[in-house]
């Protein structure tokens, strides 16, 4: 069935370019490397990361698979993830685009920060950098942030980076302790 409107973003807008390195505010966002597997495995051992991202990793090999899957998802234009690194090129966290819809020009943002990097606005600075790239050169119309209403740290990041709270979705995500309501934050390319 044909669409009656043109897609917001053309197919290939991502896969036809190399996933970029984004440098902003003292951080670098770069594609994941197989050599990051140990850092990812350590990060996913953090109870907070496991709680809010409902994922654990059982082995270094599994962490390596998590790292390498992103290249295919970039090529499929369904998701993208960047390692957030410091001047020593050590991962401090992750920021990414999920549920990419080229037709709608939208995606959901995800982020996490290692325990040692918390308290330095790593998540907010990463979200700012990724949002600027997504809205600027790529041309997304809308980005979303979803998080459990109990995840106050994620809520602060969303609000600090200009993502307006638009509502609450009841029992929208299941965590290990049961169903959680989900905050929906949104930001448009026209928002200042």
C-alpha cells in the first residue's frame, strides 16, 4: 500500500555514510569497537544499568556480541549506538538512537553512564551532542526519551537537555520488580 506523504527521511540517510565520530563539550561519541567488550561487560554488571535497561550480560563474549551488533543495526537504519569516551578513549557510557523511523523522521534516545563517570553530566552532554547531529545534518523531526517514572536521574537528563515531559504511559515497561509507568519526553527539531 503506497504512502500518501513523502517519508521525512530518505532510505540510506544513515547507511550511505559512515557512523560519525561526534566531538562536543569534552566528550567524543564514537562507534563501538570489539575492544570495548570488557568495558561494556563491566558496565552491565552495575545494578542501576541492569535495572533500568532490563539487560544483563553473562560473559565477555556476549558483551562482544552486544558491541558488534551495532554495525548491522546502523546499516539496517533501525538503531545506532555510540560509545561515549573521554580523552583516554575509555568508555564512560552509551548514547544511542532506538526505534528509528525514517518515514516519520523520529527515534528514541537511550543512554547510560558507568558508575565512575556519574555526576559529571556525561549523559546530558552526550544527549546534547547526539541531538544536535540528529536534528542538524541528518534532519530528524522528533526525538523521544522514555524512562520509568521511578528513574529520576533519567528524568533530570531529559529535562536538562530540552526534552519536554509530554505524558505518562501507564504500565508501559516491565522491570525485574514488575510493571512501571513510563514518562514520555519529546523534543522537536524546532524546539530551542
